[in-house]
């Protein structure tokens, strides 16, 4: 598989940022972000999705541990 072009990477990062923003705003109900997750998943390579979600949820756990 070829590496994503700059345009594809930017689309992926934009979709990721919108999805993460939605998750941050809807911490109690992630189901409100289903459309944005679908956009994120369709815009990014599968391995990127796995890595980015792993990082996102690890970051949340670390933030909660600080309190």
C-alpha cells in the first residue's frame, strides 16, 4: 500500500480532529459522534485509526489519573 498523499493526510487529520472534538464535548454519550467516527474511519488508513484511537484513549486515562 502506498503512503497517503499530503491531501489524504490532511483529510484524515481533519476528520480525526472533528471526531476527537465531538468525543471531548460528549464524554457521557459517544454515540452522538457516530457520523464523525465513520468519516474518520473512511478518511484514514486502518493502522492510523488503530494507533490514533489507542493514543486518544490512553491520553484520557492519563488525564483522569491526574485528578
